[in-house]
C-alpha cells in the first residue's frame, strides 16, 4: 500500500482526536471518514473550508488528491477492501472538476422514493463490507440532495492462532463468576509486547500479527487512565517508538499494566517466553458525528448559509445535515475482522529436578483495554476501539458446566 507519510500522519491525527472523545465500549474508523472530509474540503468555501482543512490536517487544495491516494492505497492493500459512493438527486448539478476527482464508478442517483433509496443504500453498504455492516447510516429525506459515503472492511488471520478456553478473571471489573471466552498463546518473540511511559501514565502495547499486512495492537493503560488517554497513547506509539521498552528489555517484577516478568525453574533449557492471555471480543457502535461537529471540521458546514458552503461541489446551496458512522470489530482465536460505513448527507482486542532458570513475560488483558487495527508497513490506523465487555464462553452442552 503506497500512501504518503503526510497522509498517514493526517489520518492518524484524526484517529487520535476522535479517540479523545471515547468514554466507553466503542469502535470507529477515522480512515473511513477522512476521505469524505477531504473531498468536502476541496469543494467548500469560507469558514467551512478552513475548518474542514484543519480536521483533515492538509491544505484544502491538496485534500482531494490525498483522498484519492488513500483510497487507491487501501484498495491495493491485502486484507482490506474500501469503496466510495456518491448519490445525488437528478436535479442537482455537480461541478465537473469536483465530480471528476471521485472514482469513476462512484456516482449513483437518489430517486426521491424513500423505500427504493433506502434499499439501494443498504445493499451497497452490505455488499461493500461483506455483510459486516448491513445499513448505510444515513437518514434520507425529501430534502436530501447528496449522500457521500465510504465503506472500509478488513479481515486478517493470525500467523499463529490462539487457544480458546473458559476464563474466570480473578480480579477487576470482569471478575465475579461470569465465564468469558479466553484466548491464550505463547511465543519466544518478547518484543511483540512493550511498555511505554506516556504523559498520562504507563501503557502496555501488544502487537498481534496477521497473515496479511494488518496487525492488531492491544493497548492497556494504568487503572486511573481514561479510554481516551489510553487510545491516544496507542496512536502516538505508531510513529514514536522511542518511549516503548520492548519485552526483552523489561525488568523483573510488574513493569507495566497487565505485565509481569519473572524467572522460573524448568527441567530443560528454554528461551525466554511471552505468554499472552486476552478475551475474545466483538464491539459494535454507531456514531452521530454532528453531536461534536467541531472534532470533524463540520461545525460551520452544518449551519444554514445563503449560497451554501460547497460552491466547489455544486452551484446549488448545500449544507451537511447528517454525518454518521456504523462500525464493528471482532477479535477471535483465528483472526480479526472489522468494518465501518460512513455517510455524510447534504441537504438543500509430578515433581522433577528443576535445574534451569528461564524468563517468562506474562501479558494479561483482564480489564478494559483499547485496540488499533494497523497496516503494518505504513502504520496507518484503519480502525480503533475500546473493549468493556468480552465475549462470554458458550458451553457446547450442559455436561460441560461444572
């Protein structure tokens, strides 16, 4: 995937800003929203153009080219599928230059019939995400002139799968008797885990590598840290690895959240080992972006203005009256999958002799934590979220319960 460092930085900055609003279990994709904001910035004027450019993190006159670059890069990445869609009323005339900057097969028509349009939009969302997201998150009314949407989905299988087992956390918010679906595996690659000293506290990062160039980073902070602080720290570590102490350099004891480094006696010599335990999870979320429009550069763009905010899109006056995203992420024994559909509408995770000492690093994600799905080579964050409730363990039959 070829995407410039400037574009990756800009998209990750939006991820960090969005993460700053996180308070509970969620999943979101700034990579799914960013190109929509970039295309809008290209066609906007006045204060709306300035705010959108700030949110995009690039000058407005460079935003559309960067959006095309990002979409092309995502489209060429193994394990990732992306698409952009545009629907307009037949009576809305688009500026030729702005429309020409969109993918050639992106443009569809709004018929004005709510049932017909709803069916077409939902079919597009489901098809483009392989059924992970079944509806396009937008309310189309008789006043809707334009819908600009993106779909982003990713699937990867772990290079080494986890082992599943019932899990009863002994402490923390997940303790108390409920049985969860636990995932465990061991590795001699201690550098897959590390501890970072951030301005808000220590954060543990675990990288789980997929067979494609997509990895999932699990991030666990100190108990006093908020979800927003932990996720922002995780995003910063994508580009600044200097604060991260890898597992093979961690001292004995408890050097970070969920981490214990110990020396144990063994019957035979063995290399240092990283043992990971984490729950399986599935997270779904719907986001109404206009509740905090300033985060996404839409504060002005959703206000009425004579002549509208997007003269570069159409001569018809337009304002943004709907901006939403629906997202899902699943982390299981064999892999990870996530999808997000984003839409903007404009209106008018026996005793023997022990002679050898070996090092064991235990990484235990037994309380709420964050996750980032990351393209390995560019370090672009494709999706992010926060886990508050793991998947429960499902017994195959009643005889399995004890």
